[in-house]
C-alpha cells in the first residue's frame, strides 16, 4: 500500500474547491456574469471578466480527453507510472487530474470516467478519476 498523498496548497481562490473535495464533492465555479463554468478556480472569469461566481456541484462523470504516463520524479505517495489525465466532464468543463484503477494498456481516449477521492495528508481529499463502473 502506498503512502498518503501530500497535502494540497489551498489559496483564497481554491478554498471552495478543496473544502468540497474534503466532503467528497467535486465543484467548479459558475460565473455570475455570463454563467460559464470554469476550472481551475480563479478570481475572474476569463470570458467576461466578472468577479462574481458561485460554486456548483458537478456529477463527477466525464470522458478521457488525453493522458500522459509519468515515470519521474518519483515520490513515495504515488504508484508508477502516474497517469496524468485531461477529463472532459459532462457539464462541459475540462479538468486535470489523475487516472487510477486502470492498467496503462487499458486506457483509451474517450473512455467513460467517474470521480473518486484519495486522502491527502492533513485530512484532505483530492479528486481523481477511474473507469466508470457502469460503462458497458
């Protein structure tokens, strides 16, 4: 069994995201000016420059857009290769995360994914993705 992941760095802009992850929820920001979903969290909408937003819970379901197998640098908290993944969520936002519970040879672009959470040091959680269990 691997060690616990390092604690995340929480900023004023990302606190809502990491607080939700600790509750095993995946959220994104919805702009109060134009309604566009955005991730990663940031203070200003890149589309309309509004500073208003609300956090909205996401389904945690999506498809694999792209990925890379990372072999270095090594850290004891991770199994290698680490799969860095770009996931297109059903709500239309793309997130960067890790893909877990799948062998590298089984990874396919477009495969259905679902969010799960892994613990971090400091009692936090980080969202990661795995192959959707109900995918046919």
